[in-house]
C-alpha cells in the first residue's frame, strides 16, 4: 500500500544537502554531536558551517534493515514500542525526551537544557519544567513531584504535585518491547489492532458528525511529532463536518475543509482554507473566504466580500454564483461531497460492546487489579499500569486522579468517570488506549503529551461525552460518540478530535499530529506477535476468561476478515486523489495530507517539498522549498 523512496534516491538527496551550505534537510545527520540543536529549529543542529538535521528519527535509511531501501519512514526497531524509539547503546530509548540521545543516538543536551520533542532546549512547553535535563510535569512525575528531585515513597505516587496513596502495578508484568500490540474485540471477535483503528478514526484534525457552530474561532495546522517539536505552519490539519458549519469568527484551517450538508445553510463563515474546500450546499461568505487550492460548492453568495480560489472553482450548472469571486479556472459540473466523518452505524467504533467483552476477558488477575479500585470510597489517587488490557467498573475518585501507562496498554472503563481533575498519560515509549462507555465529568483534564500525541487515544461512548468545567490540556486523540465535546474555555489540542457533536464557544486550536497515520505500523500481520504479557507468570486466570493460556484479548476462536477500507491510506500508492482516504490528496503517486510544495513555497519539513529539500536558516523554525 505504501510508496517508498529507494536507497539510491536518498543517497543522492543526502549528497545534495551536504554541499548546500546553510540548508537543512529532514533526511540528514546521524553522526557525531558537534553542537546543540535549537528547539526553534525543529531539531536541527547549527555547527557554524552548515545547518544540518541530526534527528535520526528523520533518517529513512536503516542500514541494518534489508527493507530499508523501500521505506520513507524509519522502521520500528526490534524490541522498541514505536517510531519514537531507537536502540542506542543496546537499549531502547525515546529520542524525543532522552537528553543523552536527543533526536539521535549520542546527541547530548548541555547543562541547563532539556530534550523537548527531539531537540535540546532551554525551556519546556506543555506545562513542564526542566529537571535532570528532561522536561517533566511536576504535577504527575513521581520522581519530581511538586519540584525537581522530590521522589515519592513506595506506596505513593505523584498526583497534582503531591505524593498521594497510589496503586503502582507497572512492574507486575514483564513487558519485553512494551508488550504486544493491543488488539480490540470488534463485534465480539478479535479482529482489529489498536493502531489500525486509530489511523482510520483520526484522519482529520477535527471531525463532527453533526452541524457545528463556532463562536470562538478555529485554527488548525499540522506537525509531525516523529520529526521534531511542534512548529506552527505545517499544512495538513483538515476539518470535516457531516452537517452544516457556521462560524461567527474567522477560521484558519491549515488543511482541507469538507462540509457534507446539501442545504442552503451548509456553510456560513469567513476565513482561510489552505488546501481544498468542498461544500455540498450553499456557501454564504460573510467576510471574505480564501481557498489555497480547489473549491467545489453547490452554490455561493459572497455578497460584498471576496471569494478567492487559488485553483479550480467547481459549481453545478444550476448553482448560483453571487458576489465577487476570483479563481484560476471555472468548471460547471455536479458537486457531490462524500460525508467526511465515519458516522454510519456500521462505521462507529462499538465502545460499549468492546468494554463489555473485557469485563471477563482481561489481564486484571495477572497484576492483582480490582475492578473497583477507583470507585467511591477508594483512597487510591494514582494508578500505574503495565502492558495488557484492564477493566474498571467506573471511576469516582472524589478528588484529583492520575492514571499512567508503562507499556502497550488498553484500559476499559464501564460506567461514568468523575474526578475533580483527571490526568491520563502514557510514559515516554508507551502507548495507551482508553475506552469509556459512560461520560467524563471533571473540573480539569490533562491527557497525553504534546511531545508524542499519537501514542495516547481516548474513546468515549457516553450519551453526554466530555464535560470539562475548567482547564483542558490535550496531547492526544479524542473520539466521542454518541456524545459531544463541550469546550467553554480556550483550548489548544495537540492531536485531533472526532465527535458526534462539537460545542465551541471559545477559541479552539488543533495541531494535528501526522504521526497518527503511522501508528498501525506496529500492528502484527497474519501471525500473532510474541511475547504475550504474563504468559510465564503462572498466575491463575481469575477474571481473565476461560482460556487462561490464550494471549490477552484473544478469544481463541477464528478471526474473521476485518472491515475493509477501500481507500488508499497515508503514504500509499495512488493515481488520483479520489483513490486516497479523505482528506488526503494524491501527490506524486502517493497519498498525503497535502500536495507536495514547489520551489519557493514555505515549508517546515523537507518531506513537505516535491524536491525533498526544505532550506531552513539557522535559528528559524521554517523555510522554503528549493529545487535540486
């Protein structure tokens, strides 16, 4: 499915970069450490002679991998959990946060610096601070709880910056390589890998099944957490709305905009769409609308404003064209907009059924986890979990609560979740999928990390969805159906959101992590992946189903073929954009979240450019594409 560059093409590319003084390239540099990378340069190293990228995570050539010549993204190294890790000195380390291997093996951050997103920096984002040359959240780090060097004693863990009673089960299982990829029971039978499900669910930065009204404004863009810290301006953060879209404030959408509604009130908005726009019905343009690529609308009325289309404008033969508009080409042809969000009954993730299946088929007994451990009356304020699949009968902490995953972990919660402030995170190098069939009521939410958003996913199946009364800090991907997401304060999301309904009354910014489209790479093929967590522990299988010897999540029966997604996925081969899964485009025979950029256009990553060369001056976060 995926298109890859040859080894010789990359060697030629590297040779061009090495003679390009002042240029930067996403594919270069995994050698010795001759200087420190500036976080504002996206993980690049300023040597004083030439600006080279030392982030090994950007190097597509793995000389020990026989298939390396067919890859444009580094393979997941054996024994490591995900793309963020490398084998350095015989150990699997996360080059996004390791100060001795920051961005690449052997790249060492200096005193007073920390490794933030794969680049050495003198300050941390994401409400973190520097402790021992690492960016840590002193609200949830048990080795730096409330401040650097404050270590929580045994039996306690960090929650809200204070050492509190904790249930640390993270070492109850041996999880070599983080444990096997998590498998989901789909309609009662194991047939979907967590990474594959996430890739399909989160193709848009924001997707809504229903009509959406934005009264606080919306900004979306994209970044690639594999290639470095968040840098504003990368394209690819698309917005899909199955119903109508009304925005009283100007939006700035760094990807494509698809509105499926076919009525006269399909779109009522103004702002900028940086890639393409499709609207099934009438577009009422209230204050000017700029589209960087092509636009297709059922009809439009710009009034006294301007409707500017950088490419082809398509309107049906009987579609009204009112007001001032500019375009390269006008095409009179039928306009049909496929529903962008997968909201049909057979497409919805069966959250409640999956959780019910895990009520008896789980790994609780292997680690000694009581399904009522976080119910009302419990004194536990922090829960640490190893790899595997675990079940809880609701959460009602009566206070702040922290949940931390230490491997490839899935947590299934049957019932509502209530907490004064809820923190859910995956440790660096871990992956966490959380399923809740009720609603989440909390005064504040900290979810995931902006350094690696693709590693943490939350799926909500309650009727109300996500109800947050105060601060929101999201560094992951959130799915809510049939409920809604209510944002009543300024929210900045690093990751993406999918919801049946969206309520946005304050400014919302979504920085889409393109790495989510690669998380399925760790999924096993036809043969089951070993090792199985706990298979050598010898613990009786109480509450773990009848088949104690079967890997967690395996029903022991035949696996039917999974649902077939006919569209071509991210980085797959294509001949035209209609081959690709929306909102991806076909560019140079490969499906991507944007067309490739030509010489002179602004870029953040070299992979954004048709030439694969993005020239970025030392100290700058972005640059321009250049030709070979």
